[in-house]
C-alpha cells in the first residue's frame, strides 16, 4: 500500500520504518529540513534499538523515502498517518497546534491534488472528542470530495519500539466509516495475532490515555509504598513489591510454569517516570476531566507522587552530606530510561535543577548523551563527562538515575578509587548492595 507519514519524530519515523519493512511504500514528510536531510542520508535523528539498520535497508530498497514537499506525499499515497507532537500548555491542557497545522496542510494538499477517499489516520495522542469535534468538522468544511478518518493510537515503549510495533498485543482502530476501517485493517493485516479493537474515535482516544495513565499509576503506587517503607527500619520496598507480583492474581501459572507479566517493570520504586508520554498524557487527561468537572483523585495523586521524586533524592543527599553547597555530586544517567537518548521530563534533569539551587557542583555521565544533545539545556550548567570514572573523580556523592547496564559494574572499589567520599545513592535500586560497604550504599525507599 502507498502510505504517507506526517511527522518524522519518534512515533512517525518508527511507524514509517516498520511499515516499510512490511513492503508498504512509505513517504515521510516533516517541516524540519535538517531532520529530513539526516534521514535521506540514512541516519536516525534519535536513538532507538534496531531502527538504524532498518532505516538503511528500507531506504535502499525504495520502500521508504522522505520529502520536503507535502504535495508529493499526498499525490503518491492513498492515506496518511498524522504523527506530530501533542505537548501540554502551561495550564497542562493539551496543545493541538501541531495536529491542527498538520490537518490544515494535509487537507489543503488533498484538495489541490483532487484526491477522493483519501484516508487520514490520526496517530498523535489527543484527548477524547478531538477527532470528532475538531478535526472532522474542519475536514468536512475544507474537503469537497469523500475522505476517510481514523484514530489509530500507538503503544510504543521507547527502547523497545521495534519489538512493540512488530509484535503488538493490540491494534485499535477508531473509524468514522467502514471504508476507513477496512483501509487501516489492510495496513496492519500482517499482525493477525494482535487483538483487534474496532471502535469509534472517542473510544480509541481514551484507550490510549487509559493505557498511559494505568502504567503511570503503577509507578507512583510503587513509590508511595517506598515512602511508607522509608519510615520503617529494615523494610525493603523492593521485596515488598516482589511479593505482590508473585501473587497468583498477577503472576499466573501455565502448565507448571510461572509467567510473570511485563507490568512487573512498573512495580519498582525509583526516581519517578519521565519521557515524552506519561507526564504530559496524565496531565492532559486530568485537565480534560477537570473541564468536565470530574473528580480524579487517583490520577491527581499519580502526578503529585511523581513530581516529588527528584526532591526525595535531594533530601536523601542532604541527610548524607548535610549542606550541599560546593559539594561535588555525580549524576549517573540523564535519559529518563535506558536504551534511549530521550531526556524529556527526565527525573535526573529535575534533580539537577534542585541540586543547583542548593549550589552543588554537578558532574554527569550518560552512555547515550553527548555535548550536542545537551545544547538545549545549557541553563542547567552541569559538567558532562565521557565516562563513569571521570564523572566520579573527586565526587562526594554519586547518584544513579537511569538503569543503564553499564552501571552494573559499579562497586565499592570503583567508588573508593575515584571518589573523595565513596557514597552512592542507587535511585533505581538495581545494584547488588553486597558489593558496597555499610553506610556507603543507599537504596531509595530503604532505611536500615
């Protein structure tokens, strides 16, 4: 099939590359000419496991190409995914500027090219009723020919996007008519093992928010348990939650084999969630609910608990060092999770701001982050290091924010070799504490 993608960001480019591997003919358009040039040269504008090789392959075999001209895209395709950003405004409401701009450009090109039955597929995350109350009326006003419209949300985890796309557990299609639904079903017909949810646009929109809100809730629930555990000497919240996960209502038994669900990765205390989706999407649905005068105490608590996590780290640092002024602190991990270069809403960056307000000296290291990545965060004014060792040198406290596999090598000897004061806060609780001396290793949520 001939399919367009509007937006070469994380969702758009991932969707385009993956569909191109299925031999669909994909054309991607983006207003960012630097990004388009980079993709044309077979270079990923962001890091995601496995996608670089597939980008090279699909561009080489002609299944994927990019363009700076939206008319070229529309002229040569029968439908197009809208995959642009939906950030939050200062009041936490959803910002639909990019979505509406994309809709306007697409509609204008469809009309100019006299295309009939062109299918517009909204993949951007938007609050319920956006499609039917904003996008659909606009398209009806601007288009003189029949068209199709669907909401097809994505469920891609950064760091595992390729796996999630190629082995989906569900495909959601919220369509306004039968032809649109059949068009999208044809695109995804390869994934016959996925559960197919055929519904209306409003339900599809809410499914996406429910997904992200639920997993955000699990993370904040875990951190609330950690907050309680901190008040009880000797209680390890990681063991508490492991015991919860072992419950047969969560971990099932099939033919004598225990099957632990993937949601266990969300039931772990830590520094809080970040990234491009969870924070903004929970805030957006909260804002939408408030506009309808719906009380949402659970989701309010999800954000409140998450927002306090960086301060928890800073408070623990103060309890160890006393005053933080002029103290050198090592931040290990800047991305919001491992296997990505995404620092959006990263707990580490929030903590750095708090540390700098205390006049601490910050040295940071992340395996994926280089100087060009932090150019937009110069106001943070931290020292970006090239290795763990460089980051630890002369430091008085080290803090792990990201569960990079590389950090598994950290032990007491490494700290003593490089640090002025060999003390570590394991903000993700994933190191072997037996490798550290007493009172030198602190795990978030645990007090001896």
